[in-house]
């Protein structure tokens, strides 16, 4: 799987969350289509088949991004010493 850029992943997650909220508050044909589209995009970007798998995969990717940034900061501190 190609790893999505963090910024793109966060944007897709935000779009999914917004669509989910709008559909839960006032379900219409438009909100249903928006939620289906956001769900599909989230599944594709994470390489998953279900929204549950996609959300778990997104969490794991965000953890990897965070760990990568922490490792870079530690390297910078080591070089500065």
C-alpha cells in the first residue's frame, strides 16, 4: 500500500467526520451520498474494505506519523549535543 501524506489523510478523515455528523443530524439523499463518497475515499486511501477497518488503519498511520516526528526530534537533539 502506498502511504498517504499525513495532510491528505487528515483531510479525508475530517471530510468523513463532517459527512457522518451531517447525515446523523439530518439524513437526506445529499447527506447519504456525501457520506458514501467520504467513506469510499477513506477506504481507498487506507486500502481497507470497511469503514471500521479504514478508521483503524487511519489511526495506525497517524501513530506512525507521530512516532516518525518524535524520532526526528530525538535525532536533532542528539546532533545538537
